[in-house]
C-alpha cells in the first residue's frame, strides 16, 4: 500500500469537529445554516450551527477514534480523580 501513510489526512477531509463540545464526526451535510454530523464511533447523529464546525485535524481524528464517545481527548474535560 504505497499511500498508507496518508490515510489520516484523507479521512480528516470528511471529518469535522463541533467546536462547542469537541465531538468529532462525519459531516453528512449542511442545511439552513445547520450542519448534520454522524459520530466516528457510536452514538446518534447531531446538528450544530454551521459556523461552529470545522475540519478535524488528523490528530483529532485519531484521538476521537481512541476515546470513548468520539470526543477528541485534547478537547474532553478530564474528571477529577478520587484519592
């Protein structure tokens, strides 16, 4: 597979981040200034204002695939740990 090193950049061209929550998903389309997104991992489709989504970086895609709930680890809130 000669193009294998570029798979992350090809995937991230279709994947967007909801900047309000950090959730990462496939952009299904835009209508009436709303963007419809489908999560990379599991969950339900959601909508966001079109001006609140942006293309995901390859690092955000990898992080979302590794994180529960499809939220980029760089954007997810970290819960405090108990002693």
